[in-house]
């Protein structure tokens, strides 16, 4: 049975706007953005956990909160049993050596003034400090480049000399340099063509098998999530509305929002295309979310209880959970 690597419990990450005196003088007051709103989930060691939802639903914020790049308002983030929220700076630095990020912008996360070799060597130098030997660092950089299917000679080049797919591989090489247990991949194939994206997916699967890495896979691409993830969660306006093993969620989708998302995946079958569910209305503001169920303003099956009471995650069996009053009505 897989061991829990990360356990998130009742996590809330809010952003505060309009705290200045001028905003209060002009009547705007304090505005609270409910970016991550009472989320609980578990990521098992050696597996891939997919996180999906529309833009602005809180996926990336949840991932950044795990690393404390964004500070949570309340809740627990247990990594190997230790609460990341309560870690002091020294403990947090040690945690971040064991947990790495692959950023969405493949070029924006690479320093254009540094060579690829310097970019990949930076975490190695920070870990080894004064004991680092240049020849050893150069050898490790060459090995890391080879592991992501890049020529070791690429170490002397600058990021602007590479394609998008190659730049993404450089980001992967930097992420695995310290042999982390956990990697968050935030839209790891965004901006790449299909064939290049497939190469990145296969590369990351190979690295997972070799290094026993645990992934948090944040993506809009449901086909990728279905292919890569063992478990998944669907987020809407800062909340998890459905969660479970990926195969179970795709085959036995229970939440109206999940059904709408999956129905929108492009299909070759024209009959399947006709079954696409089109949601009406706009996504509510996270500053002023609706009462009760956040999804009720767009849900075609909403009824009075949805307006009055917030649904909790119900256990549907087989580690499949869904927050919807239709299941308990």
C-alpha cells in the first residue's frame, strides 16, 4: 500500500486587497480573495496527483502554498509527517531541497544571463558549499543534461539558444539536480506542440520510475492528467469538488462540474461531441463567492438546498469523494 507523502488538511490561502487607508476612505474597504478555501487532500509517495480546473480556480496557488511561496492563512501541510507551515527558515530550506518546482513559463524561470551549466549547477553549489569541486559539479551537470536527453555540450550555451521543449528539459534537469522526493509540475507542457509535449511526458514518467519521484501535476489538459495521474482532484473557485483515483473519476464522474469539464475534452467521435455540456454564466468572483455551493450559479441541476448549505465531500467508496447535494438529496 502506498505511503502518504503529503497530507493537506483544511488549508486556506487568502489574499487581501484594499488594506491601505485610501481604499477605506473611498469606501472600498478590505477585500478578501478566497484563493484556496478549506482544501484537504493526500498525495501518496511515488504516485502522480493531478489537479485540474478552470483558470483562477486556485490550482497554482495551492501548489505554491505547499512550498510556502505563498503563506497560508490556516491549515496543515504535512510532508513526511512534519508540518511545513510550522517550519523555521532552516527547516524550510531543507524541505525545499527535497521538494522542487517545474514552472509554467519555461523561459521566464531561466536566468538569461547565466549559461545552462550555471543554472543547473546553482542548486548543487548551494548544497555542497565550500566543499564543491568544479570538476565534480561539471560532471554532475553533464549527467543531468544527459538524463533529460540533452547534449552535455549544451552547458556552455544560454537559454535563448534553445527551443521551448529544450528549455523545458533544462527546467526538469534543474528540478531533479538534488534528487527530490516531490516535484510540482505547473502546466509542464504549456506552449509546446503535441509531439514535443509527448516527449516531455515520457521523460517525466521515466524519471519517476528511476528516481521514485512523487508529482503534483497541475494542468488544464485533462487528457494529460488522465495519462499521467494515478489520483486527481477537481477544483472550483478554491474548493475541491471531486477527488479520487483518476480512472474512477473519469469513469464514474459524480459532480456536475466534473462532467462539464470532461465533456469539453475534444473528441474524434462526432456523437460524443454532441454530448458536450455548456455551462451558462460567468465564474463568480473569489472576492464575493456565492452562498452555499459555489457552483450553484452555473449548475443546471441546482436546487434550493444548494443556495442555503455548503456541500461537504461525501465518500462514494473506493477513495472517491464528491461535494454535491445531489448525492445526498
